[in-house]
C-alpha cells in the first residue's frame, strides 16, 4: 500500500545515512592533517564559523514546524565590530586549530543527522516479518458440525466448529510470493489474470488478491464453501501447479509458497430487543432513541449541511458499534431540519445514558461550530418499527447536497397528547394508528415507525418508502392521511396536528461507491485497503480466547461504513488473523483514528496464555 515515493525515500534515506557516516571519517581525517597545536584563533572567529555550519545543517534536518533552538548563537547577535573584523580567509592566519574544531563539531552534527536518517529509513521499512511456514502445510478443519447461529449466509452450508465458539463454513487456498519491483508485480498480475477464469468458474468461489508495498507480499486467496473444498483439493487446487510454475519463472519473484486455512466472513449476530414495556394501555415499546437535531442553511450551496454530514460520518462507527443500534438521518429541505436518530434496545439504554450518550458531546460541539447551523437540540423517545426489518430503498441514490445521499423518503404525521386521564388521548391515538396501519403496510417497500415521547408529549407516525415510489404516493395525497388526521384531531387532549416530508435514510454502513480504482503498478488496480491483526495460538483454549476478544470488538469493526471483516484460522501453522478492509478513500480516516479498536484488541490478545507473535500489517485487499 505504501506509495513508490515512500519507497524511494526509504532508499534515499538509507544511502544518506551511510554517506553521513563516511562524512564523519572524512572530517576527522581532515582535522588530523591540518591541525597545528601552536596556532590559536579568536573566540568570535570560531563562533561565527560554527554558527554558519550548524545553521545550514539545522535547516536540512529540522522539521519545518520546528523553530531554531533558543540557545543557538546567531551571527547577528555578535558585536558587529568583532564579527566584521574576522578575516575572510582564516587559513591565511594559520587557523589549523579552528579547522580541527570545525571538523570535530561537524563530525558530531553529521553523525547525528546520519543516525536520524537511518532511524527514519528503518521506520519506513516496517517491522521485520517472521519467516513463513514451508509449502503444503498440514491443515485441520475440526470435526463437529453445528447449526448456524449468526447472520452468516446459509448458502455456504452448515457451520463447523474448529474450537469452542470458533465456527466456519468456508476454506481457502492461498498462493503467495515476494516481489522486488513493479515489473515483477505486473508480471505476477498477468499470471493471475490468465488463471482467474478457472478459479472463478468454481461454484461458490471467491478470489481475493493481497498486495503489500511494505513487505512486498503478493497473495491470491481463493475460498470456497467447506463442503466443496475436498473436491478442490482432490483436483490439485485447480490451476495451482501451472500458476506456481509461471510465478517462479518471473525475474524478481521469490518465496513462492502455498497455505490452506479457514477463511470466514464475520457478521454480528442479531441482538434481541428484549421484552416489551408499557407506556399505557395498547402502547408498548422495547426500543428507545436519542435524537440530535439542528437547523441548516441553504447558503453557499448548503455548505452547513455538507459539513454536518461529515461530522455524522466521523462519528457513525461509534454509533453503529453499539449492539443492536439502528441509526437514521432526517434531512428536510423545507424546514431545514437535520436529525440523527439512534435507537437501541430499551434494556441497554440506561448504560448508554450513563456515558452521556457518547459521542453526543462531540457531535453537538462540532455542529455548533459550523457556520449556518442553528437550534442544536437533543431529545429522547421510544421509536418502534411497526413493519419489522428495514426494507431496501431505491436502487439509485439521490444527492441532496454534496455527500448527502438518500434513497428513501418519508411522510410524518404528528401531534401532541395530554397526560391527563391516564393518558387517554395517547391510547386513542394509538387506536387510530392501528385502524389505518394495514393500509400503510400495503405499500411496497414501506416502513412504518412510531415515536412516543413522554417528556415532549409527542406522538408521531413516520412512513417511509423507496424514493422512486414516493411520487406516486404523494400524487395520491398520501392515503390514508386525510382520514387519519381528521380522526386524530377529533380526540380530546390531542393538539398541534401537523405533517412533514423529508428524506429518511438508514445509515447502515452501506458504501455507496468503492471509489475510483488506483494503480499500484501497471495493471495492478485496487480500491480497498485492509488492516490485518494476527497472532499465533498454541491450543484450543487460546484460540477460543482469541475469538472471544474478536467477538467483543466486532461491532466496532462492522460499524465502519463499507467495512468487511474476515477471519483466518490455520490449524497447521496456528495462525489467527482478523482482516478488516474498507474503501481506499476511507482508509486514511481510520488510520488517523489509530485503527480503532486496534490498541485494545492487541492488548487483550497479548494477555492470553498461549498466544504469541502479535503483529499488524496494511495492504491492498481486492476481490477479483
């Protein structure tokens, strides 16, 4: 993944480091040859000469944001008369000692610069990699077949248990090598493209390619359903022999190896919403939402909305990282509403409230600072879907403002209710909703959600449909809206009956576009980048403990927009790897966050008895 410019910088830095060491020897030699013990030099002459030399070196090696050291003597600070009186040719005055002094000081400076450059070179080369196991590693898949208990697709067959809690139903064959330059990498890619149709022609096969610019890895990972792997293995793994032979014939290719392991896509298991709670007769709930809202301005092409969307995207992984969370965004072009509604199971809400609805404070602070944003508020209410799971929106997305996409539009009916008479008006409003609910549910792709707020006394019915079907519903005047509103208005204790239209988007981590392809080397394209966490495990107890740590952090990883999390378990070489890939355009943001939750994950991994060689790596990771 590292760019060619970084690679060149590494090589240049290494050369400069050794050049600096050679310069030290030259300076010392010069000082020894020229030095004359009986000669002397004025303090100011020595000082002015050294200032010139050190100043120049400092400009080269110092970061641009550093200021000169406060104690450094400046030529301008010296008495003008004495500086001006220094002869321009010190050797003419017999200044061998000054040259010796200059050589000594210069040696120290150049040595320091050389050491720093060498450290930079080592830093960009990355950590030393452990040698890989030899070809044709033994592999063990486990023996117990178990029914699937998570959201993993059933098309790959029943799950197999490798160790307690470590389930899989896909197995992969990896072909790998090292490459030295772009010519070798391009040639390897051409060999892959030659044999790719044969690999993709297998039922249920997925082919992924790894390219690492730091450790020079080139890998082809072909995974198939576990039930089909035996046939793949019996065939000699398809075109493997020919592929490896051609790879070995490329100049600059080395360490051609193979490996077999389980390779599992990971998804979070559904979280139960818990038992229903009762607000009043007929009004029940088991999910609660926290809403953050504000007003935005049309000024400067809706710049405030664009900036607020960036804040949402920045904090979305934290919101989606909560078990059972659903995040929805409202954008209204008429009243200029922007709302973020995050709902979670009611039984988990108190724990979220205890940490002040993190990251609420960050969101409020950031949007408040955006020019054009006003009326920043929060609210808590129950939020219940009356139609089950979230249906898909339109196939095509529309863009409200730059980066603000949507494919669902909603109509909201709302009113205020009274707490008097045991909330009789709320009970009656619920009955009206139930009367017309069947009509709403009859629309294709519809979702009906109900809001009840005990503080603001809000009662809302939010009906959303795919954006490409909203026009027809609107043309028909949103049936059964007229009847619903008339009956609602007639209830004693109901007031402020209103309606509103807006886009209502479920922020579910779906990536709208993977972004433009980038070229690593001629013909080697990518638009996804991965971070790998890996370790070695000793026994089933250690492997099970690793899985538990992964389960703990899986929500956070899956919360990133466009993320894909895959887990490698190899019974032969005892590898345990977690590979999280994201669109290349989003990788920098994750890197800026230090690959959250990497630090906690690695710390917990290292604490497990029987776990060793905990390492990380970055590379491009492309599905072909």
